C-alpha cells in the first residue's frame, strides 16, 4: 500500500487543528508540520498515516507531550497557545454521576507545567482544577515531575481558586503535601495557612485534614464526596488505605498548631 504524500498528511493534520483550535491557517499549517514530525517519535512509531497521528493526538499523554514545548513558541499567538493548553485538559477523563474514578491514568507527565501556563494567563478555571485533582489522584508523580517552583505555584493557584470547590482544593493540597519532601511541604503549608488569598474556611479544612497525619477518615470522606472513591468504600480496604496521602509528622504538627492558635483567637 502506498504511503500518503507528506503534504497530504500535513494538510489533514492542519485541518484538524484549525477546526479544534479555531486558529489561523498559518498556525494550523505549522502545527500540522510539527505533529507529523514529532508525534510518531512521542508515540514510539513511525507510521505516516494522518489518521494514525490524529488518533494518537487524542491520547492525553501524547497530546500533552506534544503541546507543552509549544507553549513557549513565539510562532503561535497567545490565544492559540492557551487553546492548546486547554485542549490538553479537555482530553482528560473525569468521574461521571458520582461513580468512583477507577480508570488508568493517561495524564501528560508535565501536566502541572501546562496548568502553570494557564494560571499565569488567568486562564486556569474550575474545570481545569477538577481534571488536575483526578489526574493527581491516579498518579502522584505528576506533582514531582515538575520543578519545585512550578508545583508550588500551582498549589498557590489552587488555594486561591477555592470558591465553591474547597473540598477539591483540600484534596489536591493534601496529595501535594504528601508527595513533596517534608521541608518543602512544611513551607508550602505555612504559605497557604498565612495567605490572605486563601479563604479561612479552606485553611481550616486543609489544616484539619492534614492534622490527621494519614489516618484515613477525614481525607476519605472528602474523596467519597468528590467521586474519587466509591460511596461505600471502607477506610480499611487495601485500595483505600493505599490511596490516602500520608503527610510527614512535622507537617501534621504544623497543621495542629495552626488549629490550636486559630481556636484561641
């Protein structure tokens, strides 16, 4: 079977980008060229069929790896770069109808770097937060796959974004604090608890969960409410025990002291 013409492959990919991103023809053509060259390498295959490449671009991990370097490209308008970052989150699954989230993780390894790009442009929204929480629940290494500056910036963004999603923010913050080194976790927790940008109710909820020092009930109840765990899950079930983030005792002590101080005010 004859391989598709290289120009035809690029044109097919460009048409897809133009439709999905509403970008200019010039940008779509550039994206098509880049996708033809880079996606097969990311996916570990050398297929030259545009349909194959389009299918792979629907895989969140492949698309995220393709997109993240492009967020620094001056050949794309800021609006197009934001659309690419937004698309990386749109491809991620989230729980439906209150069911527990049990599917395997396919999140891009540098998802938090993509989130930081959106946050720096005031484009990080509650849906991005939900996707981020579910992705990190399935793969805690996402927190440590990026630099300390990036993950701390995202934690601060999450704390400021609480609004009606305080439980979600507390879940994310606890997973973050349990994933990073104790000294970093303590500094990050202090920053949130002393931040005027984080609602007092969120700070109290987070401190309460962290103060439990890995004992399941508080965190498990939040996870059930937000669909991370099934409603009838027992705290003693192995999969639940494995899912509960364990913060360092030093961090838990910091949270308890903050609660004691807050109660005395």
